[in-house]
């Protein structure tokens, strides 16, 4: 045992009790042992170009390898300049890469970073009241008529101010990063005017600069604007086209709107999306709570990239979605917390429709940030296999937002990687309450550990 003063905190043996011998035989008190171990571990993580070795299961989402997730047992991954240089079985690692610094993954599984393709992160306060009303049997329409839902969130944002909205969203992004999310889509929609919507999109741009997660922005024609407009949804649609679109088109990649959702009609949604397309925004459609027929039909007409919030569907709806080339974005936490039947994950997969999983994070109905939990729900509630759920939460999400360098691990892909503290990704569904994230890399940089 060491004697004297702790090399980390400077306290004497008299104050902290017996000291132990730490790395290099320096004296460390028992309170600092954990800190010393953490520092030693982090010093062992290379910075920049490197090779991940001793991977248990490597899920590449690369069709060159077998299975839904392109599984490689005993894999290795080489990173250079923030991108994947090589990935495959460790015994095939090119000799020319053996000089790179190595990170020993200790038999852990490696997967692509999660891509959360549908969120409403820009809210300042929570809406626990809406959750409680649903538990008592209130419908979404009744909650809206009582002053809750999206309109209440928009009103709370007005009172809180832009700084508070950004601060709250920043903390959510930190939590998402720590649990493996490396790319996220963020919608506006709580602003209800050209200035307010532009401000929300500028907050998203600021957040994109301030932290590692890549942010893809969507200008959302939200129910809040329609419900708060003194002349109703039709007048809001006119204002959205005349004022909000011109002010905000340059600050977003996508434009989205609900269809047959009790707020906007299919014809109103089509008008918005066609005007948005003319201004260079890619269209996305959200389905109504009861049926998806009108939303899927509209998505085919306007060549939308996605149909989101899918719930009830007929075989004909599935066929139209498949033939239209849209990605189906499913938000299982939204269904779970509303105590609704989960979305049709299995039928969509069987029909060959690309499926993306997302948190759907918002203040009213899906206050969820962790994509590992979404993967577990997709397996346990929707009937997807663990491999299908993982693909949908990574590559499927990337396809939904058309970020083709993300969501897979192969030459040229972004080096967005998650090392699980588990030997197989199926553990995400088997152990849904365990923190199974060991390290997160964004563009080759260690950003969470």
C-alpha cells in the first residue's frame, strides 16, 4: 500500500484513509480510484486515424456481407480523415493499415451511429398534462380543444424565449449523443409566424454548429399554427405559402405537413408541399392518427421522401408506398405512450418498403430521446427482428433524410460509429433498460464515452 498524499486530489492519508498504488505506483485515495481508471482508459483511445480491432460483432449494413445488417463476426474498421477507409473481417485487414493506432474493442459489438429521422426537439417546457389526460381517456382532439398539444407548446415557447428553447434542445442533444445518436432531423412548427418559424430554424442551425450531432432541418407546417390562427387552418395555409415559405425556405432542407389528421385536409397539404417543392424544399408527409391512405396517396403525387407516423394500413396502401419509393418512418414510442396499436413494421418489411425508426420526440406525446429504447420497442411491440430494427434505426434513418454517407460502415461512409458495451446488438432489445453504449465516434472523433 502507498503512503503519503493522493496524487489526484492532494489529500493526505489522514483525511482519506488508506492510499493505494495507482498507475506508475503513484499514491491514490480510494475516492479517486474511479477517476484514475477513467483517465487511463481515455488515454488508451486513439485520436484521429485509427483501426478498431477485436470487434465481436460488426454490423456494417453493407450488402457485401450476410444478413440484414451485413454482419461480420470478428471484424475490424479503419478510419482516416473522418471517414471509413476499410471495414471487414479482421484477418483481411490490409497490411498497409497495420501501422495505424489501434483501439481494442474487447470483443464488443460495433454498429453505425443512430440516425433519428423525425423529431420536434425545439420546445422549452414539457406537457405532462397532455400525457395525464390521455391516461384518463381523452383523445388528441379533446386535448387540443382544451388548449393542450401543439398549440400549448407554441404558447410556452413564446413565453420562454429563444435562449431557453435553444438551451433545452442543447441538453436533449447531449443526451441523444451519449446514447449513440449521431444524426438527427429537427422540425420547426411551433412558431406559427414567418419570424417565429425562421427563428426556430436558426436555433437548429446554431445547435448544429455547437455540438457534434449533424442536424437536418425541416420546415414544418404544424398544427400549432392552424389551431392558433384566428381564422383557422385554411387561413394559416394561405399565410404559410405567402409569408412563411419565402422567409424560411433557405434555412431548411425539407418541408412537412400532416395529412388527414383532423387539422389539414389532403388538398391543403398538397398545396403546401407543391409550393415548397417549387422553392427547393423536399416534401415529407405525416399520416393522420386513424388511417394512412390519404397521406400515402399524397406522398406518391408529390414524390415525397417519406411518409411518417404510419399506423393503420391496408395491403393496397403498402403496395402504393412501395411503388412510390417512399421510406416509412415509424415512431414506436409515440404509439407506446399513447397506448395505441404499434405501427405496421413487419408488413412493411415483408413488402420491401424501406423502414426508418425515429423517436418522434416532442413535448406532448413522445418525450423520448434514446434510440436504443426505440430499437427495443420496434422488436417487442412492432414485431421487427433485432436486425431489422437496428437497420431501420441506422441505415433506414439515413435513407429517410437522404444522407447516403451515413447509417452504414464501409469505404467512404462517414465514420459515425457506436461501440456497444455488449457482444451482440440483439442485447439492445433483450436489455432495454441497460446503458449499453461504450463509446461513440462522430466523423472519427470520440464524442462520448
